[in-house]
């Protein structure tokens, strides 16, 4: 009996494993990928804005330094 139960459990586990490897994406997986893409795009925009602000701050600092030189 024990070998039969082990075989049944193994077959069930194999069946669940194969069923979990579906090529088609479900709605949750599609939504997750869309969220990932949106977050990546937002991160890129924040990075660009930060770089732009850093450049402007550096320019302002250079200008202040020039104005204070005698």
C-alpha cells in the first residue's frame, strides 16, 4: 500500500508541475508585467529629472562662484 500511495502522490505532483508550466499568461501575470513596465518607466523619468536638476544646480553654483570672485 505504501508504494502505491507514494506513486499516486508522485503522479499528482508531476501533474501539478506540468499544469503550472502553461505557455499562456493569466490576467494576474499580465497585470504584474504591466505594473513592472510602468514602474520601470516611472523610475527612468525620475532619474532623468534628477539628472536635469543636478545639472541646473551645478550651473547655479558655478554662476554664484563666478559672481563672488573679485
